[in-house]
C-alpha cells in the first residue's frame, strides 16, 4: 500500500465560498490536488486558557493515537499471508480508508459534542490506549504459542547432540530402569565409534557389559544406549565428556509424543492467529475513527485560537498530487498569506522538500497532516 499524506487545513469563511475558492485555484486552474470539505461540528469551546493548554496536550495525544493505529495495521500485515491484498484488509466502518476520511462525518453517538473538549479528547485517548494494551496482551499470547511451536520444531531438527530424543527412543531401547539401575543415551561422534565400543564398559565401574546398542545415526553422530548403576551416573557423564562422548539429558516418557504436541501447538497457533487477525481488523477501524475525530478536535481548537470567536472557519482536506507540494503551498500562501506573516510563510515554503512536509513550520492557516502510510516494516 502506497502511503498517502493528506493535508487538513482551515481558513476563515468569507463572502465567497472558502472551499470553492480553494478548489478553483488548486484544481480547476492548476491540477495540484484533490480537495474535500471536512465536516467539523460546533464543539464546546470553554475558556481560552483551557484551549491553549489543550492545544499542547492534543499534539501528544495525536502522536500516540496515530502510533497505536499504525501499530495495529502493522501487526495485521505481519499476520496476513503474503498473497493476500493488504490494501483491502484495512477498512473503516466497512469503507476503505480514503472513503471514510474524505466523506468524514462526526459520530455523535460515540463522541457527544456536548462534552467539554478536554473530556472528549481524553476519552478518545483513553479508548485508544486501552486498544494498545489489548494489542500487547494478544500479541504476547500469540507470540508465546509461536515461540513454543518454534522450539518444538527445533527439537525435531538438528543433530543427535541437540535434538529431542522423544521421537527416537522407544520402550524397547530402555535396557534397565529401576531404583538402582538406569539406561543412558550417548551421542558419539562417528569418528569415535571404535573407541566407544572398546572403552564404554571401562569408563567407570558398574557398567552393564554388552549393554550398548546403536539406536540411530545422522551425518555426525550415533546415538548409543548404555546401562549402568545410578550411583555412578554422574561420574560416567563427566568421564564420558572428557572422551567427547556426550550423555544426553533425557528421561524416557512413554506418554510423550512430539508429533501430537506439535499438532496441538499448530492448532493453537492457527486459532490465535485467526483471532488476532479479526481483532486487528475490527480495532484498526476503531482506532482510525478515534484518530480522525481527534484530528477534527485539533483543527477546531487551532482554528478558534487562530481566528477567534465566534467560530467561523472552513476545514478542508487536501490530497496533493505527486510532486506538486511546493506549487500547492505557494497557491495556499497566495490565498491565505494575509492571515499571518507573509515573510515567515514564504521563507518557510522555500525550504520545503517535495517528499514531505515539516509539521513544525509556521503557516498563516491552520495546518495538520494525516499520513496514511500503513506499510508493514518488511514490505
């Protein structure tokens, strides 16, 4: 998915229709952008001091909510099969992202306009913070199962020095197992077979003669069994290691079945994965809706602080055409430069790179970004 960056701006309403004037200059006269009216309701203003304090808080909230929204999208992309269309996996209220954004309507049921702006914005932030916690918890559960499955797969791979022996050692390989005697399993390098056969009975006392049997071989090692008295088990392990005979730390369990354990983990991983995909799809929509409403609150607050009361501004959503950022910015400065310091506005504009927008720059109109780059990190 190619990330788009929308510009969310506002300017005072004039006798001429503000949006139509913008559209004429940037679309009809020059093909610089696609423009949409952005519906911002009359929210509960409160005092100027509250708005000024809230303006700073909203920047932090906006960053956090955006990060959580993109984290959910990235997690979803990581879970989806590479053949699946990741563009279609991200929907908002059953619409694609662009449709929801360009036809945005305030959701009064979720976000009552009668609430104070501080309460409204804090509730949105808290809602998304809860989604962040849920995502961490669900991702941790899924990764736990995935890691356990990886461990099981590693156990069945590798050489006889490292792999799990549960699918190799059978009941008939247990020569003895009692209170006083046991059977050990030893990984012997192939180059030392003759040495093993000639010396294993003499490594320590109390080895059962002729008890060693070759059970399995791989490219590097052979797995031998050997029976001995338990009281010399530790001495045997240490002495054998000096000869490069490695006693495997293994206890035979007839109920242990690696294949069944692996199937159970695979089934659990598949279940967790499907559940996490469903959760991500549903809650990406929730997070994105919250994020755009927070943007609407920000453009409202900034517009009131910039243009004053009573509220009389038009919010507009702009999608610049590729490579047209600088020209578009100049047209906007021509339209709205009188609202602020033209010297500052134009000097800032001259330094702007085509590839992006520095949101710290000053513009004579209210300006916010909505960056829709939801690419997963491995795409």
